[in-house]
C-alpha cells in the first residue's frame, strides 16, 4: 500500500503540476547530504517548489529552491571531530563482531534520542512544527537516528520518502515491508558470508530483532 502511494506521488510530481516538497536533512554530515543534493536541485529545476532544511546552503541560486540553514551545534561539533581513519587504527572504531555491533547499536539509539531533542529545539525546526505551510511530499534521511522526523509527514498530511546513504540495515527492510529473513540476509555491517553458519544466523537474528525493539 505504502509503496503504491509513494510511486503514485512520484509520478504526479514528475508529470503533473508542480509540487511543494519539504526536504529534511538537518544532520551536518556532508558525505550523506552530497549524495542527494543533485536530486533536490533537479526537482527545483523541473519546476517543483523545494524547501530544504539542512546545514549546507546551495552553491548557486536556484529558482524554486528555498534553503533554511539548520545548525545542530552538538552534532556539528561531534562529527567535525570524528576521524574514521584514526578510529580504525586505534581499534575504537569497532571490528563489527557481534559484541561490537550490539554496542554500537545501543550507542546509536541513545545518540538518536539526544540529537532528536536538539533538532526539535532548533529555532527553524520549532517554527516548522507550528507552521501553516502546505507540502505535498516530505523527503528525509529518516533512518540515520532521525526517525522522529517522520512526524512531519503526519503534520503536513503528506507522503514520506525516506532516503538512506549507507547500506540497508534490517530496520529499513522491516519498515518498507521488504522480505527480511535473518537466516540468509546478513546485516550490512557484519562481514558474514552469503552462506552463514548457525551461530552467525543466530547473531544476525538477535541483532535484527533488537534493532526493531
């Protein structure tokens, strides 16, 4: 049902009248945002009215493209000081074993709750919550510890398109209604082979169910 609704929404936005599109990408992570920036700009160039909430203003002025600068201070400072190469060399990055993956999942949940509080306390996001604007579609990376942003789909009574820039966690397949059998589909972070043994399948199942809880 949801997949049909999203497909219909995209068809209408492509072949029908210009749509009003809200894009929510508040996290200051350039490696995530840059993957989808051409999409947002292309939608604006095709006549749609695109409003983007992010930390990255467009490099050129575009008609129909309205950018709202969102500065999530704590997230910006955290990611600015994050060096994946140093973490990997020091061993703090995690070896993606079962225990390491479980620990990182717990940390991600806690971090997501903390960041959600900062996002919704942001002046521009708070104003959007009480806004009487109308949008036909909401787009955002709602999987990366930003699930709370899905509330804007309810707020504006608009379909949501969830973007993802880093693989396919079990939770994405579950939310999308995609078959997600732990017995032969390993989580993207595990270095498990295509044919997992019993222990690997058990660990994969525990992680998958924990992610959903």
